[in-house]
């Protein structure tokens, strides 16, 4: 059985691959099987799979890391006896993951490099690909172009190794990560293409939780200005969350990206419900960072749609519920939103209060220089609205300087547009016209540049698509030709095989027919011999059955006669006892009980169907009942019987009955000299192939010298002699009362009384 379990585990390991993740129910099965695997490759690989299972869990806890460390220590202990680069490399890779998860990335990276060197010597591409992917996770600074390039290269290597791996989930996950990295690099077309491959792998294994891939594809298409395509993937992500019952913060991210895509499509009314759904999820998890970010996005929508009251109510609610002492209301972003809302409401008093508050943020060191353009823009709009043009010109100069320093064309267009409005309000029409022209030129330039970039993207995508189509057509043509040739070869081979089979079957049929004919003749001759022998056997069996039945009848008759003779002796003794007194009378009584013990056995054998064994439980109960009737009327001794249903042969039953008679008689005579009440217990239990007989009383006890062979007592000598007849062992105890324990071999199986 143990070999079978080990074989099954090895088969499972070979099927799953060393680096492949396992599910919860698989981990539970492996935990149960692990103790039966002993030491060796199967035990080591199983321990490593369990360690990686705990390291791969989402929202990993300290308990998960402790479990991973436990199974890793078992694997390291077992792998020390093995000289396998694969096992040793797998162990090092698992240890590197644990070090990284425990906050020691330097040690983890060093162990990962050692694991790579060993795994390169093996043929396990799955585990090698996993090692490359794990190594990429140590390059975390994505703003560093060198680290980003190294990470992309490592993940791409992992993907190429995993293409032929059975672990499709790992391949799809690595493709998803590669697509995400391309997006960070700004290569959105390549990101979309890679994510489509990831999606195809996920769908090939019927994987359901695809919302992460759909979110990335939504974002890529937003950057490519394919807003309809982006919205399509966003809604697919929402559908996946509903189908998989994903109510985590990922649902918040999905609803937020859908709302943002609607805003790009200028469908703000459609965006608001999705922002509200995202905000509901963020509130449920009390994720204040997400709540503040969503609030800012919704404020922008409310301003664009001209709904300042909704904006103010939202800001008041978030500030009261999700920030201490209204901290959120004091941030520069919320102040800007309040200022714009009150300006839309023409509330000069509140607008002025927030104008001063926003202006104070210019001296706030926590506000980045790049974000001050938004502050200057709101201050300029306030000054234009309330005719404070001199101050507006000073703020515009600061705004324009920042835009030029940062070489940001988008901010330049906004500065030109603000200057045009400002000059128009101050009747400087020549300057207003100049900035209007510059605004139009820069806007057209940005549009053309973006359009050219999109055309280049489309051209590359078209050329790639054309090449893919051509390659696919060539592959299909080759496959059709190969299929046709294969079908022709198969038809030819099938015909040849069919003819050969027919010839072989025909020859076998003829040979089988001849063999059957010979066998039939042989069988006919043998049948005649068998019939004759069977008749002889039946005749002999009947004769033997008659002899056995006759023997049993004779045996029953013997038991009947012995029982009658013993009863006759009992009658004589009873008559004789009427003329005796003192010790003679007592001797007669003891002799009667001994004879009754033997007589009762022969009576039960005579009445039972089985004339060779006796049910000792029924026998002892009946004998003690008889013994109780023979006691003096004033004697109040209580008997407790615990007799197991055991059948014993006559050679065992008679000594047992006589021993019980002698022991109980001694207890009645000597155990209770002062009092007339007491307890005598009788226990007979089977223990494996031995029978344990215990006769005990709660009387005054006997001398400890009783265990000596020279102890001078007829009753004790009889008990010892009868114990020798049983080939048993006897022990006397006298701690509380007297206790006699006898152990002897059963020699016959236990049976239920109902079936005897």
C-alpha cells in the first residue's frame, strides 16, 4: 500500500511539474500523504510544493510564512541526502522566495542566482522559467530605465521557457506581467498584443478571473485613444468581477477605469454611477487613499457637468467621515474643488475664503512644483471672474514660467487660453489675438503629433497583422497538405493491416476449430471417468455422514447416561446427609456441589446441538444459581457475575466448574466469619488467545503463603491441581479480601450464544 501511495505522488509530481502551483484541496491531500512518503525525492518535492503553496497565497500572513518555513526545513533536511541539481535548485528557489517575502531581498536574490545556475543543468523548463520570473521581481525601480530593461528581459525569458510547459496558469500570469511592463514603458501596442496572448492562454484552461487582464487592456487602449475598445474591456472586467463574486478592491479599480473611460468619451452622466460604485467599495474597505482619489475624479465630473452642490456635499461627507478633524477638506486639491464650486454658485464670500486658502498652498512645501500650475489656474480664473486683473497677470506669469521650464505643451495651451481670456477682459485685443493664434497653432501641433503617432502605431500593427495572416495562411496550407498525405498514408496502412488481420484471424479460426474438436473428445472421455468417480464419492460421503451422525447420537447418549448416573449419586448423597451431622455433613455438601458441577456440564452437552463444547457463560450462571440455593437461609452473600460468551471443550469446562465451586465454597466458609453479608465476584473474559478467570471476595483475606506449593488446604490444593489440568497459571492476592486469578489457553474460538 505504501509503495502505491508513493507511486501516485510521484505520478502527480511528474504531471504537475515542479514549479506549478497547486490548489487548496491538492495541498490538503499532499499534507495527509507526506508522513507516509518517508525520505527521498517524492517526500522532498512534496514538501517544496507545500512550501510554495503557502508562499503563493494572496494576502500572505505570518502564519503562511511560518508554514512555508516548516515545509522548507523538511525539504532541506531530506534533500541533503540527495545529489540532484533539480531538487537542490528547487530548494534554493523556494528559500529565495521565503527570504524575499520575509523582508530580506538581498539574501533572496543571492539564493535565486544560485538556483538558476543549478536549474540550467536540468531539463525542467517550467522550474527554470519560474526562477527567471522570480529573479525579475528583485528589480523594483521601474523609473530606472536599466532596471526596467533587465526586468522586461527576465520576464520575456521566463515566458519563452514556459511556452512548452504544462503550467498554463504560470505562462498566462507571466504574459500578463510582461504586458504590464510594456505599458509602463509606453509601448502600448506591444502591451495589447502580449495581453491578448495572456488572455488566450487563460481562456484555453477555462480560467474565470480575467478582470486583471481586462483592466490592463482598458488602460492600454485609453492611452492609444481607442476609447470604445477601452470601454469594451472595462465592461468585460466588471462582468468577470460579478461572475467570480469578486468584491475586493480590484472591483473598485475596475469601476474607476470604466468611469474614466466614459469621461474620455465625454459621457460623464454614464461615468458618475461607476464612480459611485468604486467609492462604495473603497468605503467598505476604508481605503482612504482610494476614497480621496475617487473624490477628486468625481469633483472634476461635477464641475464639468455644472453640479457644484453635489460636489460640495460629496466633499463635506468625505471630510467628515474619512479624515480626522476634516483633514481632507484642508488639502489643496479639495480647496481647489471648493473654490471652483462656489465660483459656479456666484458665492463671492465663500469663493474669497477658499481663494485665500488656495493661495496659501503656494507656500506649502508638500505641494510639488508641477502641481502648482493647477493652483495658479484656479487663482487666475477667480481674479478674472471678480475683475482683479493685475493680480491675475502676476499669477499668469508664474504659470507660464513653470509650463516653459517643464516643456509641457498641454500646460502651454492652457496658459495661452487663460492669457487670451485675460487680455480680452482688459481690452488688449491685439495681445488676445496673438495668444489665440499661438493657442490654435500649438493645439493643432499636438493633435497632428498625436495623430502621426497613432498612424505609426496603426501602420506597425497593420504590417504585423499582415505578416501574421501570411504566416497563418502558409501554416494552414502546410497543415492541409500534411493532413492529406497523412490521410493517404493512413488509408494505405489501414488496408495492409486489415488484410493481415483477416489472414491471421482466418488461420486462428481454423486452428481453434481443430483444437476444439480434440478437446471435445478428451473432455467426453474425462466426463465419463468423472461421473463414475462422483458416484463413488457420493456413496462414500453418505456412508460417512451416517457414521458421524451415529457417533454423535452415541456421544449424546453417553452424556445423558453420565448425567443420570451423577444425579443418582447426588440422590444417594442427599439421602445420606439426612443421617449425618458436623464435618461429615459438610463433606457431603461439598461433594454434592462438585458432582453437580460435573453433572451440569453433561446435561448441557446432552441438550445442545454441539456435543463437543459448552457455553461457559450459561453454565456458570446456572451453577451459581444452584449454589445460591444451597446456602443457609440466613446467609446474605451477593454474587456479581461478568462472564463473556465463550465456548470451551469438556476438558476445559469441567476444571473451570470445579475451580469455581472450590473457590466460591472457600469464600462462603472462610471469608465472612463475623458478618453474614458480603460480595463474591466472578469474572471470565477472553484476552487474545487466553482466558482470564477471576474469583474475588471482599472478606478477611487469606495468608500470603497460599502461593507456596506446600500450603496445607484441600480446597487450595484442588484449585491448583485443576489449574494444572488447564495448563494455566494461578495467582492469589489478599490486599482487600481474597482474589484468585487464573490464565489458561482458550483452544477454541468465541461464539455468540444466539448462533450456538
